């Protein structure tokens, strides 16, 4: 089975930048700690600050991604940042 990679691009409201980064970094750390199917979860901040934040997540397989999607923490995180962002783009890829 192929690993699954998720690329997420957020456009964050400038006034919420620091708070958003705190929320998303905590989410990344907890995901890596508590979900055995999570192989990687990186938060990327462009050197030239332009309001974007990227996530690179890698899961062992589709089942691991489904398990991540079903965690109550993910819903809580999305609720916490929903008013902090202007846009969110998600791309799911296979990683061979």
C-alpha cells in the first residue's frame, strides 16, 4: 500500500498569525505523539512572510488518514482556527 501525503496551504489573517501558528504546531505535535499511522507532520512558514502557512503530513495508508480525520482533536482544531484564516487548500497525494 502507498503512503498518503497531505499538503495544506492556509492563508492566515495577519492579526491572527501567532495564535494560528501556536494552534497548528500543537496539533502537529499531538498528532505525531498519539497517532501511530502518522509518519510526518511538518509546519512550514515561508521565509518571506506573506500570510501563508503550509502543512506536510504523511500517513502510513488510507486507514491511518481516515483515523486522523475521525479524531475529535481535528474537529476542535478546525473550530479553533476557523475565524483566523482567509482560505485553506488541501491536496491529498499518494507517496510511493
